[in-house]
C-alpha cells in the first residue's frame, strides 16, 4: 500500500513551494505539511502569537483535523542565494468546531531557506503579511 508520502517530494524550485504546500495542506496530513518546514521554523498564523517547535506542529495538526481546504496563488517570488521570499494570495474554507462554515483569506509572506540537500523549506510562515 502506498501513501501520499511515497509520491511527495520536496522541491529545488522555490517558485513551486506554494503549489507543494497546498497539496500537502489539502491532504490533511500534518506530518506531510511539516516536511515543508525547517526545524526552527516560525509560523505566525496570528500576528501576535508566533509559534515554533512542537507548539507550531500541534496547532497545525489541530487545524488540519477540521478538514480545511486551501487554494493559493504565488503573486511574487524573490530568490537570493539560499533565501527566498514568496508573496502568496491564499484562501482556506473550513467548517469550524462549532459547525459554522468559515472562509479565511489573505496575502501571505513566506520566507524559505534552501537546505544542504538543495530543497526549499519554510523558515517563516506569515499568512497575514500584507
């Protein structure tokens, strides 16, 4: 039996990271999504509450358990050596824990780092950057 992990590969093209993230996010598998982050990544899903480490992973798993679906489009990308900035238009549709359907959308700023393996990963995930 194959899993989505078997067909999932990190990218060496920073401009493909958004597409890869949407695919991983929509799978609902937090382990798959976490492959796209550096070990020290910061996610600021709420601007005044940045999360790192296990707290970031736990918050992501909790949100993904609600079955959200994302669409996203890369607006701009800027690559300089082993760092990249992506500006992304995104939308997430989800039914909240209270049963109410919600739509979240915004313009995100994502900072990527190029690993020693030649693959890009999120270092800073800031979905409400603009």
